[in-house]
């Protein structure tokens, strides 16, 4: 992946040059907002890591202009502040994710992987697996002709399953993709929500598209006719 880092702290630039390079990524760098915005216009850039506190044009302004030019480009913001108003402002401005300094390289890599998966999943309006159908724009779901009422997290979980039909998904994969670091990896929240979803998806014969893979996780697939 070709990643653009817009950051004026040499220590962080050196850290990410080594770390991202070791993971096979190509890193481009800019030390101020004006140069960063110009480089982000390059269609070959796959993801931007953008610091908020930049000389010249600050990160919030870079993000605002970048969203107008390339709305589909994933942007991960770096911030020195972790207060709630700053976080809300960053996300409302159009950032896909944010990370507070100082941060561990492993966490940054995990967030890059999550953003990459979102990009690769595409923007199809309707997903169908067997007789289960999901309308992403209307936020509605059906099993056969029956419409299913889903809470927001249940909808996100079903979407993740349906984008990976037939694959065995581990609990940690599901947690990272659907909850995005908001829960302790040792939590049973995945099992609880899978249980909710299975009950809502069951047909009259008691069948649902989710199967448990003992000791590993879950698989979503069309049930036999």
C-alpha cells in the first residue's frame, strides 16, 4: 500500500518509515499541510496519515479540502489531545479514524489494516447471500420475504458476515472490524451479538446462516434449500 504521512515531527517520521517499510508499505512524506494536500491529490495514494498540528495549513483544514477532492480516500488523524470534544471534531470533519500520540506501532498497523479492509470491501448498495439480503443505503435487511429489524451494531455485524461468505471469521477479527478497538479482546460481546443475530435470522424451520466453528469463530453461508 502507498501511504502518505503528513507530519512535522522527525522522530515520528523516522519511526513510521522503518515500521511501515518493514510491513511492505511504501511511505511518502510531507512536513507541512500545503505540501501534504498537493501530494494527496496523487491518485496513487491509498491512505493518508495526517497530523492535526501542522505548520502552515493545519490538519483540520487539510482534511476539509481533501474530503472535497478525494472523498473516498481513507484518512487516519494523529492528535496530541485525547479529550472528547477534540475527538468528536476530528471525526465530524471527515476523518475515518484517529490515534492519540504517543502510540504503539502495532496499534497503528491494526488501524491501517482495518481502514484497508473497508476500502477493499467496496460500496455495493445491496449484498445478497442465499436468501439473506442487505440494503446498505436504506439500512434494511431481509431473510427471504421477511424484513428483519436490526440494531445498528447487529446491522454492522451482519454486513461483515455477508461480505465474507463461507469464510471462518475469528472472534478477534470480528471484534476489530465491527467494534473497532472499543472493547477488551477478552470480552464475550461478539458471542452475545452473534446470538442476537442468529435468533433474528432463523426461519420457520429453525435454520440460520451462521454456524459456530468450535474453538475458532463463526462462518456465514447460505443454508441448504
